[in-house]
C-alpha cells in the first residue's frame, strides 16, 4: 500500500497527528468543550445557582470553585483559539520528539517509518537523552499509547493497511457520526506522573 505525505491533501494535514492521535476528533480542534463551558456558565448564572444549589446537594463554595474553573477554562480556550492539528503546528508539537522526528524524515506519521512497530510494547525504539520526557520519541510514544488506550496505534496500523486517503475518508465519517478522541482517553495520570520523574 502506497502511503506518503504527498498522498495527503494540504488541507487534510491537520487531521491526524504524527503519533496517530486523530486531531479531527480532538476537542482542542473541534472546540465543543469551550462551547459547553460557556453554555453551562450562562445557565448557572441565569439560574442563580448559588441560591438554589444547596437544594440540589451543591454547596456555595463548590459552586464558586466551579465558576472559577469554568472562567479559567473559557479564558484559556479563547486565548489559544482552536488547534489546527498537530502536524500543522498545533499543541505541543514544537517540543514533541515524535513530531520533530517525523517531520525531519519527511513523513506525515510514524506509520511510514520502518522502525515503528505498533504491536510492540515499545512501538518507537528511538531513545534520546533530553531534559523533557516529551522530547524523547520512545518515551513520548509510550505515554501517548497509554493515554489514548492504543487508539493511536490502531490508527497508524489502519493507515498502513488502507493508505492515508482511505483512512482520512473513514475518519471523517466516524467523527461526523459522533466519535470523539476524548472517548478513548485513559484515566491514568500519564503526563502528570511523567513530569514528576
Ligand atoms: S505533539 Fe506529539 S504527542 Fe502531541 S499530537 Fe503531536 S505528535 Fe502526537
Ligand atoms: S523513529 Fe520513532 S518517532 Fe521517528 S518516525 Fe520512527 S517511530 Fe516515529
């Protein structure tokens, strides 16, 4: 199966990240979380939730803290704007070892790399001595596989099986039907724990 960067239209390059995250279904790309936060804030403020919250089992302190979190989330979301997708410069791609490695080889994703083994415990073998865990491709790949419950590996395997063009077509249909990337995210504290080391 032929698959290479040239097979991917310029306008589709933000849809799949080099590591296999489907940016097309990611909330930073879609922005539904921001819309929902603004809607909840509007409804709670309009309902004077602090007044009636205790009848629903909510306490005033908890409501105030939630408003603070919603405001911070809304402010950050508006400041950052929607993410265009990792490959075209979204998220932490500048400091990510995977994104940098993939781009340096002229690939779109790791699926094109002969060293990438989606069925291995260590899908990317490339170790790099770097101060931040995000910069080490092998370690980053392990974190991503855990956080995304191996959905990333499955995406890249699929790219190998059917090629990029068909993969993108299927992914667009899946997201249009309601699939979202957050549905596969693990409850493990993957990044928090890796930053402590
Ligand atoms: S920054 Fe790295 S880990 Fe994040 S989506 Fe891009 S390639 Fe994947
Ligand atoms: S060495 Fe690792 S990060 Fe680089 S392209 Fe291959 S699998 Fe991806």
